[in-house]
């Protein structure tokens, strides 16, 4: 299995952080590439992108201020296959990326991703009251996996909560 490249740069509007790449993403080398993953539909319908992108265009989102990484780099069929050691190592690597790149918002694509990163057990959707890197907003959104049982409309509404955080008037610098 191949690791897929992060798409990162300094001062992103949003850094999207997933659990880890799917097998399909690993095969094609793009984020959120599994046909059952609804990420691209969600961010478009939430108003975060001007059109519905394909996973093969993931690097193009750097141009509009969005980047991609995962808490664990190893591809798996399910997040259940990730070990405690991988999460521990991934948490440290991710924190260093966030400290170095200073995105406006880190959007954790899945409550479990944020729980593994923060150690916080009870998490609400949306903007978190505490951030783990000063000056960076932590935002928790549902996983975009097709396995998630929430209604798509509910998921889109939560992602819409990113809009006021990334609007030009709220971005300093």
C-alpha cells in the first residue's frame, strides 16, 4: 500500500484532517477517492467550493486555501485497523504540521479523529472552545464516509459552520 501525499502550505483557510487513507485513495494517490466517500459532494453543497471537485483534483484545492492530511498515513479498509501506537505517533506529527503551517482552521473529518488528536472524550460538532495550537481554530465535522449513518443534509449543515470561520473578513493576515 502506498502512502498518499499531503497537500499542504502555510496559512491555509482550512486543513482537512482524516483518519487515514482508504485503500482506494492509496491505489489512485488522491484524498477521499473511495466512490462511497461523500467528501467532495459535502464541501460543495456546504458552499465551501465553487463547484464539485473530483478526488483527482484534490491538489487544486490548495489554490482556494484548502489542504489535506491524515492523522495516520497508513491506508486501511477501516479506521478500526489503526493501532494505538499509530495514533500516538500521528498525533505528534499532526501537531507539528499545524504549528508550522498555521492554518486558520483545522477541520477534523470525524469525531474520532479529533478525539485521537486531542484526548478529549466528549466532543460536540463544530468549532471547539479550546484549540490545541494557539491561533488555530479546531472544528469537528462528521466523517464523510458512506458508512456514517447521519443524514447527508445534517452533515452538510455541520460543514456549513466552516463558512463564517473562513470568510475573507475573518481571516487575519
